[in-house]
């Protein structure tokens, strides 16, 4: 045995003495291997990160050099408008103008510094949007009713607009100048509801006994403000008339009324010509599409279109304006091309664009000149302007310019659901069109069969892609504003759009063009056939299982994140577009409805809702406040109609009033007679009453005096504690909100307990 024998060592016999050293060596080797692997992994990640950063920097440089960053200016401009409308008090227009001017001057001096210049331009766009909102409000400012008059008032003025609806008529009345007894201030225009068939023709000078109210506000905290749009349209009060309006002699009507009379005469003439050839639903939809009057469409048809995802067809929007302009453009260009002398001497493409633009302007006037129609006309005008100057007609720059023009003229449209959905759909469609443009280079098959096959594939595929892209882009806004989803919208549009595109709109336009020649009766039946197909498709799709999905409202923060994701994905290119995953992930992570109120009390002090054990609202007084109750239920995805049987199941009623258990313990009492108040004060936690309560009532009492000032009040139970949230906040004061006296002071802490002790001692 020698010293080199593998089984021996200096520290002992066998393998025992060498094992620790070998184990240590093996551990060292493993550590080295692990370290090298980790180093290689980190190095690989670092290289990939460097490569990604290089790619991001390269794509960003391409974006900057291509001038596409200017597409973000409308986004900044819109942000400024939203910041303006989010203010609690009316900002100073002078200060806004000074800030905007200062940023513009600073941007001019910083043109040599790209980063500073871009930042200043972006801030200037935000300031410009803010200033536009302030300037628009100052321009529109008018007298509006703040406090309802104590009784009916006698009004005198000209009928400026009439709507014949299924459940009654509605008219805009431009009041005569001068004071009105019992009314201070006196608005210029009021909107009155009348019984069906009672509204006189536009331009009639009438007197009307009416009960006036301020324009409706939100139905609950966080809901849509119904008073903002009427205020920006110059409406200073709403109400209902007593009896028929009485014609009265007067001088020549003012200019706005004369213009309204002219437009109404043309629209009425169109409606008569259509009704001479069509009847029923087809006639009313044709009138809506040609003359913009939707008031006579049956409610069940509108609901069917809404459920199936075809309701956008009933509103004069980009689809209709594009079909009108496109049909006119094609007819004029084809007609001029048939005459060789004109085709060789005239720029027939430009002539067709001018005539299509004029026809679109006429269609805008006939359709009522509403905001969606204005928005569509601006977009159409920009596209036709591009044709005139030989530039690409439909690009993201066109969408950006249209957005700035529309919002500069009507900044309040930034809060309008139609505006948001329209621009979201247009942005997504144009971006998709740009990214699919390389496919146009694919060679097409020769021969008639190949051409027909290609045309059919493009038609079906284009319709499907358009419906899919537009549906995905507008879905967040539909959920936020209407709490509805149309899952079969793609199928409905695939089935209905061929009839709309080839029968309804083209032959509607042909019918209008043939009216001067007396041959329009040939076009209306074809248009009616297309409408019948569309309605049949709508009814069949709406009858499918799960066609009408109601969802909870989503928070504004979620909608903002989804909007940012949409804009980033559409405006950015290359790897930068993947950045849209960040706001999309945030939106999905924090998606969900805002906190649901446990109690809702309407300003009439008789309409009350409480949340039952099943999580749904139980509503008392739903028949008297249908609009308010529908908003309450809709925001929770509840499809029960207001006033339906069993809606008040949680309430127990007698001639003196009603009571119901509260989700957080205790009861709520809705008093109908003053005699019940003493007992209610001792037994209920919350009392809703039209009568003043006893001085020592320990319960939380809500009377019309407080509710009119606070609007609908929502209560939330958190850990057994009751939190109150009014719809009208005392610190929020904007011109379109009723200017009401401040809320009465709240009882001091402990006052309710002291009152309860006094009542017990008595």
C-alpha cells in the first residue's frame, strides 16, 4: 500500500477523510456552474432589454420624424376640455386665455429644443381645450330657471321645434321678450311636454299655461347630467303644459324661428311624400333617415334595434353622411364620365366632390343639424376636401382635424356618448385601414369569376371587419353610458348592412333627387324593402338567447384607461403600440362597478329605493318618477321596468305610509300623512316625508326642502355606519346647474341623541 492509494489519506483510513473535500469541490463546481448560468441569463436579459430599448428608441424616432406626434394634439385638447368640465366652480376665462397665450409664446421661443418644444405644445393644447370650454360657456350663457315657480305661469312665444313622440308631443317655445309674472329670471327658450297631437306647427305664435322646472340633473351621484345638454342648446327651463296651446296674433317671428320654419316645411314635405308611398314602421324609419325625425318610430322597434346592435342606423351619423356623399359622388362622376366633352374638359372628380359636399350640407340641414350629424359632416367635408386637393382622403390626420373642429365648435360634445363612440369607432377603423393597406398590393385573380369572387370576399370581409373593429372600440363607452352589450352586433350588421348600403340609403337619396321631377314614388318602395329587411334582421337577432346583456356601470377611471389603451394602439406603430397593454391591464385589474348605494331617495320625497337581501333594489313610487327610477335600475344592469309589479316588495304600506328594513339595520319610513311622524321618529332610523318633522325627532329626516337642494341622496352602509352622498354638492357651482340656496346646516354631533333623550323623557 503506498501513499497514493485512493483509499487512504492523511486524516484517516478509507474514504471518510477525503469526502468533505470532494463534497466541497463538487459544491464549488455547482456554484460556479450556477453562477455562470445566472450570469448568462442576466446577460441574455440585458441584451434583450438593450435590444428592446433600442427598438423603442428607433420607433420613437421614426414617429417623431414622420410627424405623427401631431396626432396626439387632439388628445391633449380633449383632455383640457375634460379638465374644464371637471372644475367645481366656473374658471376665469381671462386667466385661461393668458395661460394659453403664454404657453404658445414659450413654445415659439423653444422651437430649437425638440423636447421642450413638444412639452410646451402639449401643455398649450391642454390649455387651449380648457380655454375653449370656458369661452363656449361664456358665449352660450343665458337665463335659466333656478327655483321652480310656485304655480303655473302664462307663457307667450313662438313654436321653434316640435317632436311627435309615442307618449306625447314636445315643443320648444321661444318666449317673447319681457317679464313674466311669477317667473324670475325669464329664459329665452323653454321645452314643454304636451299630450299627443296637441303641439301646433313650427312658427305658430301661442300662449300656454305651463308648470316650469329647471332642466333635469343627474338621477343619482355619478349618473349622466341631463341638464347640461339642454343648457348648451339654450334651453332655460322644462315643464309641461296645461291644455292646448292657444294661437295668438304677433309680429313677424325672429330669425331663428324663420329658419326653423323653412327647415320644418322641407322636412314635412319630405315626410308627406314618403308616407304617400310607404306606411307603418317602414315609413317612420325612412322619415328618420331622410329627414332626421325619429319621434314616430315605435318604441318596440327602437328597443329591438338597440338589443341587436343596429340602433346606430337610426341616428344620422357617419354611416348615413358617408353613404349620401358617396352615392352623390359616384352618380355625378359616372354621369359626367358618360359625356366625353365634359370628361375631357372638366376635372370631373373635383366637380363630383363639390356637388357631394353641397348635398351633404343640405342633408345636415334637413336632418336637424344635431351634434352627431355636425360631427359626421365635418368628417365628410374633410374627406371631400382631400379629394379636391389630391391628398389621401381618409387618414388619421383627417380624424384628428375633425376632432379638433368639432370640439372647438361644441366642446360640451366631449362628454356626449355619441361623440365618444363615433370618434372611437372612426379612429379604430382608420387605423385598421392603414395597417391593412399593404394587402392591397396582393395581385387579384383575372377573369369575371375571379373579379366577382374578390368583390364578394371584400364585401363580406370588409363588413365583418368594420363591425368587429367598431364594436370593440365602442363597447367600453356603451357599457359606461348605457350598461348594455350587444353580443350579436357583428352578426346583425353582417346581415343588415348590405340592405342598408345598397337599398335603404342610396334609394332614399335617389327618392329625394327625383322629387322635383315627380318620380320619387319609384324609389321609396325600394327603400322600404331595405328597411323591412333591416327590421326583420333586427327582430330575429334580438330574439336570440342572451341578446340583451345588462351589466353594471364601470368607473370613469376604468373608461379613461381603456380610452388611453385604444388611442395608444391606434396612433402608435411598431413596438410602441404594445405599450397599450399597460393601460389595458390597469383597466382590467381595476375594472368593476363603483360602490352601489344601499338607499336612494329622490327629490320628490316619495320615491325611495333600498337594497334587499338579494342585492337588487326595491323601489317605492316608481310610477311617479319613471325616468329617475329607470336610471337607478339601468346603472345596475337591472332590466325590470320602472313601476313594474313587485318592484316595491321590500316595503310594507298602510294609509299612513310605508316602512322597510334597512340593509345596515333599523328601518326606513316613508310618511304619507303627518299623523305618522311621531311614531316614525321613535321607530325609524331614516324618515322621508313631505311634512316637517317634530322638533325633537331623533331620526334622520329628509324633506323636499332639503332634497330639492341636494338632489337624489344616496346612502352607503360601511361597517354599520351610514354615509350620505348628495347628487348636488354644495361646493360645485356651474352655469348649467340650478343655482339653489345652500343646504340647511347639519345637526351638530350628539344632537340626535339629545333629541332622543328629550323625547324619551317626555
